[in-house]
């Protein structure tokens, strides 16, 4: 039985963690556990709470690690206990992964130095400033590190990881079971496709644009 550690912290974005969880919880012989600095409820950026069943010390050697993003990631960047735990478990993990700006946390732990990685499109420049080689792609693998773009990309990464762990037929069946068949009302899901005024609106409101146009 493999263990999947999904890292939680105050202010994470719910779908960053729950999207991949919905996929990976269906992978045979993979046991998900929500982990935080201390066990207990962790509030998302939208105000919901998710229960962290375990503290960092309770999960010393997960095979899979997943770090979500969200506004709370700013505080997580300075959480030395979390960063140290990430460095420790990465030494033995099969895959160390992130969704959205969770890649900034991996970078702060020193795991992305010189590596290809991605993040939310608004955070790519910042990711480069932290030592990674930013790539504007949906899913990026460099060695055993897999990062993905913003929020909804975590579902795609979950399916990609499910195929790596259990084979493509299993991953395809999981996708069908979830009826994951995206048909958005607008083709505005990336800055390359969205209208310029939409891009400008989001950029102006982004926390990554508040400090030196991050």
C-alpha cells in the first residue's frame, strides 16, 4: 500500500487538493492522508475547512507528496518545519508533486533549483526568481517532480499520476467514473486564449502583481 500525503495549510485553495484527491483516492492500493503542521481543521481561501488527519511527524515516508497552492502559500513559504519535512520526504518519495502555486513551496524548500516546473500563469515569473526554470505547460515532469498549472490542472495531473501508478486503463476508467469531460462555457481558461481585458482584470487583482509586478 502506497501512501499519498496531501499537504494542507491555512488559506490553501480547495480544488488544488480536492481535485487530485478525487482522482487519486480511486487508485488501487494508494492511501491518501491529509497532513498539516499539526492535525486539525485547515481553512481554505474560500472559508471551508478540511480536516488534516495527521501532523508532519506522523507521515515520515509517503511514497507520493502533493502540495496545493493558494493565498496561504505565502505563509507556507516561511514555514521551516514544512520546508524541512518536504526536503526529508522528497529523498525517498516516488513522486513529489504540486498544484498551482504549490510549486513555489517546493521551490522554497530547494527542490526546484534548475528544474523545469510550472505554476499558475500569474506566478511563473516568481517561480523563475526562486531558482526554477518556469515552463508554461499544463503538466511538467522533471525527474520524480511533477508540477502543474493553476487549480483545475490538478485534476489533469491526478489522472496523469494515476496512469503512472496503476496504468492507463485504470486512469481512463477513473476519468470516466468522474465523468470528467470539460466543456466550459467560454474558451478563457488560459492567458493565451482569454480576452486581453480579462487577462488585465485578473492580473490587476493578483497577489503576484503586488510586489514588483509578480
